[in-house]
């Protein structure tokens, strides 16, 4: 039997994703029509013999999370539970804290997935690779490639090219180590807990003062139970013959910013061609004009003279009027796009209203297409001159944009009644 754990983080995480994560835990933010972690759960449910998925995080259980889990559980006949950490325990601390739940039923292996990665989850291929390394208590990290410069923002791995054994691991190094990066998806045998236990016990014996200097990233909440999978477990395991790399060349991206959500949306829509062609809209009589990949929720009402796409997602109960143009954007549940408005490279969050002839436009920060394996950069919010860097336009929930107004490269916080046009601004 196999299990899966999805690390969903908590309220202090996902800060670069604001204001979109102000109202809803970031893992529930919809991409290509479904919550971010729905894509993980769907992929896990297709692994034969995978019986249970545990979401571990430090969000207070809330209605949205409970409802999401109940729906997912009935849709994919797999057992799903949320386990709440009392505080942020780090990427391995939560695993250790809930080890009895993870090991219940004696799983042979378990996957661990970061909730903020987007890919087409080659989990079965990874499992085959893992089994191919023998029956021992070993561990596999999924890896992808990045450019020399971008690799510094990820966990970097040096492998033995013949055996794929991890020889060296450094989390977010300061200077170049390797272009092979940790993709945030792992396959562990239960023996991993032996290694986590060693770190746990060592932390218990450490004084508070020493702890503060070890857990540099969490000075405000020093807790002896914080264990970091990357620094505390992978780094020492490198070179011991127990840690392996499964390399994938398939699409992979992190979702840290709003721009990354637009980018992930495009790729998930593209994956639907293979996995769920029924989710993509077609052209037809009395139907809106569809260009490229477009997802329209069945409850949305779209005027036949509107043009949507490429790479557009239209959520539940959205209304789109005559002559509207939407491209490379996501329109979330309950929003209304009035006649002839134009939305380009933007996210309109829940229950927004965009008036007649208004124009909402952002600037994509796509990776350089001429550089193989280039990843999305997260641009600094402000340029050196103190100006907001051009990026995707994000309209927070319940914002009203009056007719004929132009919003360019801006972020508008929730519940705002915009009175005038704005450019490169954060509207508070
Ligand atoms: N439950 C729980 N508790 N989850 C956590 C905690 C915690 O205390 N801290 C982080 N997470 C979750 C986050 O929600 C996210 O899904 C994942 O763990 C990793 O988050 P970060 O700690 O922010 O790391 P990162 O995303 O900057 O880098 C990690 O992922 C990269 C790939 O996307 C590292 O594993 C890198 O090595 C890797 O390259
Ligand atoms: P093309 O004109 O198709 O080559 O696209 P472009 O990349 O030069 O233009 P842009 O990205 O600005 O616009 C994308 C699409 O939105 C195009 O099909 C335009 O016709 C359409 N569009 C641009 N501005 C408006 C507008 O103010 N109103 C409406 N209804 N559509 C617009």
C-alpha cells in the first residue's frame, strides 16, 4: 500500500501571493478551474494502490478546506484527511509529528508533495524508478533543470550520472552548485523517520540559544520541533547511497506569485488536451469565439459575441457580456465582465465587476523561451527607482471597476471601489 502527504503550509506562508491568499488558503486558489491541490490529489488518485492522502498544514480548519476535502474524497475514491500542526513545524517537522498517522496501515512507501508546485506529476514513472533502485529503505527526490542563475533559488543537487545517487545537496546555495534542482516531490520508504528522529532528538538536547542560531529562518517562533527536510535531512543523506534523483524533463513550475498562477494556468490547460479534452471549450454556433485553450465553468454565462483565449479560465457563475475580450487571464467565481471590456494578462478575483468598455491589462513575466529549462522569475515588487515593476494585474475580490477606466500593471486590494484609471500602482 502507498500513501501521499501534501505539505500545504499555513497562514504566514504564501505572502507573495497576496492579496489573492487573503481570503482563501493559497493551496485552494483555483488554477485552470480547480484548486491548486486538486491537481495533486487527482494525480495521486491515479497511482495504483495509493490508499490515503494526508494534507499537513497549520491552517485552522475552516469551511472552505473542509468542503474541499469532502468533495475531493467523494470524487476520487481515496481517503483524504487534514492534519493540523499546532505551529509551523517545517517541511519535515510535520511529517515527524504525524508519523503514526502516516505509518498507519503499514504503507510500503509514501509520496510527499509541496502544494505550491505545478506539473503533470509523473508519479507512476517515479515509483517505477524508485523500485528499480532495489527494495531497500531508500528515498527519491524528483528533480528538474534550471538555468545557472535561477538554480540558486532552489535546492541544488549533484548526482552520480550512472547510478542517479545524490552526492551533494545544498538548499538555495549562494554560489553555483548544479543546474539540477529539487522539484518538491519525494518518494520515501518509512525508514525516513529514522533519520528525522535523529535530528528531532538532537534538537531536544540543544539549548534555546543554540536553537536560535540553527533555525535562522524562524527566530520569532523558535521551536525545537522545527525540522527542515532539505537542510536537516537531505544534506546529510547525500553521499550515503540512500538518496536518489528521479529526473523529469516534463513541464514544472512553482506557484509563488500571481504571475506564476497565470503561467501555471496556461500549462494545466495545455495538459488537459491529453488528460481531459472535455474541459476545453470549442467553437460553435451561438457560442463565444474561442482562441486556443480556454476553460469555461458550465455555470458561467458568456455572450456569443465575446472572444476568449488563448489561456483563459472562466470560473463558476461568471457573467461575460457582449463584445468582451479576455486573453491570458483568470476570471474567478461570481465576477461580472460588462459589455466590451477588455482583460489581458490579469486575474479578476471573486465577485469582481468590470464596467463597460473598461480595460484591465498586465504584463507577463514569462521565462525566456530561448533558454531551455528557464523558470519563471519572481520580479522584485519595486524597481530600483521605487516604481512598481510591470507585472500581471491583480484585481482583489469584490472590487468594482467603473466603465471606461483603464487599469494597467496594478494590484487592487479587495473591496475597493476604483474611481479612476491607474497605472503601475497598488490601490489600497
Ligand atoms: N505543513 C507544513 N508545515 N508545510 C510547510 C511548512 C510547515 O512548517 N513550511 C513549508 N511548508 C510547505 C509549503 O506550503 C510548500 O508547499 C512547501 O512546504 C515548501 O515550501 P517552502 O518552505 O516555502 O520552500 P520553497 O518552496 O522555497 O522551496 C522548496 O521547494 C522547492 C521546489 O518548489 C524546497 O524544497 C526547494 O529545495 C525546492 O527546490
Ligand atoms: P492582435 O491585435 O490580435 O495581434 O493582438 P496584440 O497582441 O497586438 O494586441 P493585444 O495583446 O493588445 O490585444 C489582444 C486582443 O485583445 C486582440 O485580439 C485585440 O483585438 C483585443 N483587444 C485589445 N484591446 C481591446 C479593447 O479595448 N477592447 C476589446 N474588445 N478588445 C481589445
